[in-house]
């Protein structure tokens, strides 16, 4: 009988201690979370104040390159980085017609999709001393591109400022943004973009470019 009473007394004595720990943990967790969010927002604000040093163009549609060429003509101090865009000779022609010097052009064709648009060039941009870019892509594609860019470029201290190209297309579904955002986070921890895994999750490749005169009627 004494042993039973003693065990009950010990249990009742330890319960307040456990609840006290829980009461301490939650305010501490919330304080840390608020502090981290505050630091992140402060970093984003400071990054947004840095003037962009380059145009970063996502391949897939030549209208994006034409938009970038017009902008580059009016901002001769900006370098132009095009990730997996139209064929080299055609991109050069677009910028030549806009009066943009070819030595400002950086063309790269390593990317296979939107995630690799960023991961394939982030180290090159950092090595070139770029810490802020104008992000150029279609307006319906911008949300997904910004999420990936904030993660991938943000990990190297590169700020992005979106410049969407107008289209008449509906915005992409949130599922694509969530999927590719998860791939970008996966890349942060593993160095892999999960392309093999994503092939089973409806990841679309970059559009195959066709010259206007070769387009079937």
C-alpha cells in the first residue's frame, strides 16, 4: 500500500515539471522563429536596395530575350546572362539588332529546366562578383522562378529583382512552385537538383526552340 501511494506521489510531483518545460519551450521557440524571420526580412530588404549588375534571362521563349535586349540597350552597364535560351546565333542576332555589344553576353546551355536555370549558373555569377540581378521570365512563370531564385541565388547572397514579360497565359499552378521549391531546398543540402526523381512528377523540359521560318503551319 505504501509503495502504491509513493509511486502516485512521485508521478504527481513530476507532472508540473514537464508542463513547466513545455511552457518554457514554446515562448523560446517563438522568439527564435521571430528573430530568424526578422533577420531574413532584413536581409531581403538590404539585398533589394543593391542595384542589379546583370540581366538574368530564363530560356524557353525568345520574347524574353527580345525584352532583355531592349532593356540592355537602355542600360549599357548591365551584363546579360541567358540560361538555355534560343540557339546562340539567334540570340546574338537579337542583341546585335538592339545595338548591344556581344562582349556583354554570357550564353549558357547547361540547364534542362527552371531549377537548373539557377543552379547551373549561380557559381559563375558569384565568381563574376554579381550580387544582384534583374530576373527576366514570362509573367505566368515568374512566381515559380522567384521561389527557386530566392533559395538558390539567395544561398550565395545574390538578390533578385523580378521583371516579368507580359503574356496572355494563365499563372502556373501552385503545385509546380512547391515542387520546384522543394527541389531547390534539396539542392542546398545535397548539391543535386533531383532531376531523376522529378521526372516522375511532371517536370517539363525547356521548350525546344524552332526558328520562325521553320515553324510548321
